[in-house]
């Protein structure tokens, strides 16, 4: 990827050519097969309530995927530019949470699915918009970011970090929405009257229109989604954009509210945290796996891309991307367990989370009951990651071994200490 000398994203491609996957790769062929099948779908209509969007070619259709390692796979109209629209919402929400904290943000906006259209007047019992993924909630969230001075440029900067390149505003779409977006202004004034919107309504709404008019490709969507899916680090640029916890919060709200009044159906059939936009884009983030972007302008009655929904349902089904998928059996964190004399040697591998650590400490606890074991050696050289919960469990078990008179050592301790 091209970067300026200060490390900021430039206007170059979002994905370095070295990270581009071969068009003939199995993943690219799989995406192309789905695209060809889904392209035959008819139905839906191009959004026209923002007049400029009505000019979109209904046959445009692109799909992109970016892996957790930053590999990019694109098929169809992958370089076609369109505007983010509501896909901007989870990212601005992430900015607000990162800056203010979860509780402060949710003092202004709820976190419950509205079950209503994206532009509905939907307030909870405290007078807050139901969630930050509907227009009312997103306008409030925008008002919380930064200050009136430079608010939009700050939003643009962070969303550009998510995409890995500097994003530009489609001025025609921005003007079209600014001239006709009176319902959004009404939602802003309603939120101001309820005491949850910060700042002058017109300034906030104009910044909201601008964030919605940021221009992207499906490749950009996939990079942005991948950044959330791997915990806030852009897998292409290697730069941390938001904290792991903030990324998790954004994914959580996307999972429950990102597809408007089709969120329940989406969770059942696709099961990937996602956000759609009325320009025809859908962004989906399969946690720990892939970021996905699709674009096809014709929308269903809920405002979601007809082909985009179908493509992502196929991807989820065919490649087991549902977030509630379960393995046939829990993966073992043990690379090897051997005993030589009185020493038990345990070598671990892979990602050690709470579940994996529970398996490890259960195995180590057996040494306390085995009089033949006088020492335990735990090796972490093959471990790719160690969660805080796993570290805490392992530390506690080391203490128990020591208290039982078993000499316990850890190579490559990664912060594991006796409690």
C-alpha cells in the first residue's frame, strides 16, 4: 500500500498489490461462482429518495473478501465507487465509543433492535433513539464525536484508517442528500428536544450527510470489515484503528441491529455481523476470519441489497461463517504431553483462550495427584496468542502446583506469573 511519509493513508489503492490474491485462486473462484449465480436474481428497486442514488446502474455487482492476514479477493465490479450511506454508522459509533466510553455513548443512544425501518422515529422509554444503526441514533452518535470544529474531518480520518486509504466525499450525492434530507433534520431536532443530541442540529446533520457520502469500493468495505473482525487492527496496513474492546462493541451492535427490521432473519440465515446501506452496499465481518463487502443497487423492501443478501447467505452457508457455528470437537491446545522421570513436559500451541486454558489447567492439575511427578514444564513457544482469562487461569494453576510441592516452570512466559 502507498503511504505518505507520516504513515497516514494516502489516496492509493486500499490493498497493496503484494497482498492481492491470484484471480485464479480457489477463494476467488468460489466468490466468482456465487457472484455468477446470484447475478441472475431480479427484483428490488434502486433507492431514489436521495435523487442522486437513482442514477445507479442496477446491473453493477461486486464482491470482495479480505482475510485476517490481509489477503484480498475481489470479483465482479470490485473497483466501482459508491457511497457508504448507513454503512458509515458502525464505524462512527466505534469512534464515539473509543473516545467517550461505552456508558457515556449509551447515555445518549440505546442498543436494542428497533424492529422498524431505518428512518423511523424510534425512541426508547428514556427518550433515546433505539440504537446507533438507525438514522436517529446515528445522527446522535455523530454529534458525540469530536467537536463541531473539524468533526467531519475527524470522522473521515478514522474511517480512512479503517479502509487503509484516504476516502473522499461524493459531492453530488452529498448535495442531493443535503437538499432533500428533511426527515433526518426532523430526527435531529427530535433528539435535541429529548436532550440526547449534542450541538446545533444543522451542523450535526450536515456532518452526518457528509459521512454517508464518503465514496468506497467493495474492496474498501472488505478491508473495513476485516479491521473489525480481527479486533481493530487493519490487517492490510498493520495499524491499530480502535481497541479490541471497541471493535467487539461495534460488532455486537451490528449483529443485533445492523440489518434494520430484518436483523432477526439475518441472524438466523447468515449469522455474520453486518451493516447495509441504501446505495446497495453491505459490509459483513466474520469474527476472526474475513471481512466481506458486496455491492448491488436494487434493494428489498427493508432497504437491503437483494443480491447482496443472497450472496452473503450463500457464503455463510457454503463456508461455515455463521458466528454461532460450533466445531465438531473442541480444538486441543496441547502440542505434546510427555513425561521423563519425574518431569511432566507440556507444550502448547495455537490461540489459548479461556476454553483452551481450562483444558490445560485440568491436565496440569493431574500432576498434583500423581506422586511420580515432581516437576512440570510448560512451553509456550508455539502459542500464537494468550487471552487475559487464559493467563489468569494458568497463573493460578502454577500457584496451586507450587503449593502442592510440584516445581513448575514456564518457558516464554508471556506475562504468566504465579498469582
